[in-house]
């Protein structure tokens, strides 16, 4: 599935819809160059769960947990990860085993250690915003993307 987001509000709306379609659980990989909107998409996911505070990329802490009334979200940013085994020391195994929604920016840095994703999203810059390419990596991901595709919506004018 390919979607285009004309602006930041559209990306946030896509993140909200993704979280709903995943029923607030699963693992999502966020791929893309710096500045393509991975954290903006994560903000939409967190908004759907009721978080109205700031959402910053956890570049230096590697993970930011959010315990919200509607569910738990772990937001990883592995850009500065030196070795995938560092995730073990952070308690990553427990976080990935949790019934939470887990977002992973720069998953390539955790390759060989990370569990498989339910949904992989690759973001890229286009003339009028961002292109988001969605791929399912599990049955749960297939169902979520099918639900998103079956819903009549547009994000160009959100």
C-alpha cells in the first residue's frame, strides 16, 4: 500500500489510523532518511492513544516508553545504536514481548536482534510532502493494512 501525505497533519492522521488498524499492538518498523517524518508518524500513533504532550525522537535514550490509558507504546530510535546487543541491556526483550505497540526508527541498526515487524513503513520525500510505502510482515500486519485500504480516506487535505 502506498499513501502520500501532503503535510505534517496528514502524516499525523496516517499514524492515528495505523494505530487503530493495528488495534494498538504490534511492531512497526519506520525506515527513511533523516527528515522524512518517522517521528511525525509516531506522534500520530501516540495521539490516537491519548498522548497530547511532546513527542521527540529518542535518539539519545534509544527508547521512550509511553504508558497511556488506552495502551502502552514503546518508541525506539536506533540511529545511534552501536551494536544490536545493546538492546538486551535496555530490557528490549521484555519490551518486544509486551502486548504493546512498538515503533522502531532505523530498524536496520538492530538487524539480527529485533523480532520481525508486523508492518514496515518506508518514508521518502516527494515534491508535495511524503510518500509512505507500507508492507505487511505478519498476518496481523496484513489485516491492519487491509483495514486501512478498505477505509475511504484521503490525507492530502487533512
